[in-house]
C-alpha cells in the first residue's frame, strides 16, 4: 500500500482528488453567497399587516377579513 501511494499513479490520483476538492469548495462558497443574498432579500420584505386570516374555531374555520379601516369582519 505504501508503495502505491508513493508511485506516480498514487501521486497523480491524490493530486486530482485535491484539485477536484478545491473546485467543489469554490462552487459551494459561491452557492452559500447566493443563499445569503436570498436570505437578506427575504428579511427585507415587509409583511402586509392587512392580510386576511383563517383560524380554527371549533369544528369550523373562521375567515377574518381586515378592511382598510382596521375593522375585523368575521364571515
């Protein structure tokens, strides 16, 4: 085993593995930067407080609509 590792073929295989590992690491770094940018975009999105809500009340769903005046209307 030690002779194979020190042979030209063993050194070539180790070198190729090192280069491929380095390339994969660069690709993963680029993906992580892209994901961080997407997370920052999502954090900067404002949540609409006037959104409608559906909540469970007993066996039936209750649909609550918020109008522009802030008054809640249960339907």
